[in-house]
C-alpha cells in the first residue's frame, strides 16, 4: 500500500460528526449558515460572491504594505502560465470593494452587502487560529453617518441573541481621520524613539512603518511603556469626536454595553474612525470572534470615486467553537424517513416510493445494498430519521407500507398505511 497523503497543516476538514482531528462538524456549520441567512435577510443585505484568488497588489494597497497580513501571512504565488502575481485572499473587504468599483455598484448608490467563504493566512495554527479559515462578512457603502456604524454593532448583538450566545463583550475605539492620525503618529514616533532601547524586535521594525501597532504589543514589558504613549483620543478633532459620540449614543439607546479600548488599532490599515471587536473569554488567546469598523478611504485608495464604507467579519470557526463552549444545542437536519425494504418487488417499489416522498417535500434516505431487516433497522436508527418506512413484497401487493416511529413520543409504534396516505402521515 502506498503512503497516504495528508491534508495541509492549518487547513481543516469538517466531517458529519466531530472527531479529535476534525472538531468542528459540518452539522454545526449548517446550523450556523441557516441562522445567518435569516439574520442577514432581516437586515436587508444582499450577497456578493467574489473569487478566492485576487491580485497581490489589491491587498498591498488595500490592507497595507506594513501589516502582518501582507508582510508575512499571504499565500502569494506567481501564475506559472502568465506571470501574474496572485494571492489566496487573506480577507474579504478588499475583494468586495474591488468588485464594487469594477461593476459600478458604488456610483450614486448605497449598498448593503454580505459574503462568506474561506480566507487564507499563513499564521501559526492553534485552537481558533487556522491557515484556511472562514468568515461571514458584511460591508455597507455610501453611509457616512454614525447610525451605519451602530447598525453593524447592533446587528452582531442581534446575531449573538439569535444563536443563544452570551459570553461576548464589545470593545470600541475611534481612529479619527487621516490628518489626526498623522499628527498623532508624529508624536507617537517621538515618544517611541525615547524608549527605543527597550523595544523588542517587532517594535523596532514597526517604529517607523506602523508605530500604532507597537502599542498593540502582547509583550508585558512593553505594555507599561505603551500605556504612557500619546493617545490618539487627544488628537481628535470636533468632527471625529462627534461621530464617535454619535455611535455611542445609538448603542446606549438600545442598551448595548461596551468598553472603550484606546489600544484597539486592528491589524489592517484601511480603518478610520470607528473600530470594534467582539471578544469572548471562552476561547483562550484567540478571543476575537468578530471585528470590523469604518473605512472611508479604501474605495478611493483602490481607484474608485470616494465612497464611505463600514463593515465587519465574523470568524466562523471561532464562532462554532464558542457555540460548543457555551453548550448551545444545534439541531441536526435529520431525515424524515429511512426506507427499509426487502424482496425484489419491494426493492423496486421502494426505489420509486423514495422519489415520490421526496417530491412531496420530505427528506428521505433509501436503504441501499440489501441486508436483513434487522441490519437495515440499525442503519435507520443511526440515521436519526423520525420514521422507518418498511416495505416487503406483501406490502407491495397490498399497496401499503409499515410506518414505524423511531424517535420521540410513541417511539417503536408501528402502523400500516396505504401508500397514497404515507406522505401526509409522515408529515403529520
Ligand atoms: P480581521 O480582524 O482580520 O478583519 O478578521 C475578522 C475575524 O476573522 C477575526 O475576528 C477572527 O474571528 C477571524 N480570523 C482572522 N484570522 C483568523 C485565523 N487565522 N483563523 C481563524 N479565524 C480568523 C477582517 O478580516 C476585516 N476584513 C473585517 C472587516 C470587514 N472590516 C470591515 N469590513
């Protein structure tokens, strides 16, 4: 036997049932998908689907040349046929903006869009952090007032409620506008230069390229120094402050609590004004389940006419881990009936009957591969179906089937039903 080929590190399979190596079962994904569809529809968002492969330049320009994502985490490659520089998308916002510009969706109109799919970052894999992970993202274009920022946050609070999640806290910050950030940046660099001797390697590297990120350090020795650094809040002008107050007022008005975190700067460069993260205490270091903010300059930066944007993305793996950590019941999509049959005539009749029942809107698994009634019933039980429909040659003759309830009240009961009434009986 030849050696088996393994999946790629940090890229996971989702199986029908959770295993040690594949802990996030597809049933949980489907449950989450279903809730998310209804939730997005409730807010009037429309889906956009963009390719997984984009040009490298999109993220260098969009996410930022000096971000971790672009500097060290992108799956970048050259198209061997035409030499194009390509990447597997590390996030969804830049591609969404690119598509909107390319197809004229932002011209004199507003858009409320959502997307879902795999994203790729070459990070060190651990629980809640993968190299292929999945997001549901939402982007709204053409809205410059704080009600749009607040809607993003409220939407997520609503989703947590729909999913039955409680262990999520909101952190909020404002990054001001470009001029305010430039003034702050200058003061910050001056401050960091005074402390250059204690900066770690990451800090030194970022001092002039991305000094804000130096404040986001996980290094305890630097956190004290970061505490004393000039605060962006002190550089905000009237308009930025009013915008942030507006966002907070909307949140207060519907009773959403938050904490202001001045150190929240996010790992992508396109943000201005509002940024936020929803975090949990249940997932260890990978605590951020959803994150986003405003990005009023991105459309123009990617070659479009100026158009404000605001959005967020949910990390689906982390969300599912949290559903499990909080013990949320996720009903599986079980079949209505498992069709058990034996005998040549019954075999044919069951084959046709399964199609009829499905056409009548039922979810039906037709037993395949023969075997005794006993072994077929075992499979019926394992399938989670509510009923077993049993057909032997006698039933074919009588144009009936035996209907046996497998789960719930009255489990084990068996009745004989005319074929013409079968679908209605199962549904009832
Ligand atoms: P992000 O903070 O980079 O933002 O990612 C959003 C979420 O994706 C994170 O909060 C986390 O839940 C999940 N995530 C990120 N990296 C990984 C990973 N390696 N493994 C598992 N989950 C991960 C963005 O991507 C922005 N595009 C969000 C946005 C949309 N801002 C405005 N619009």
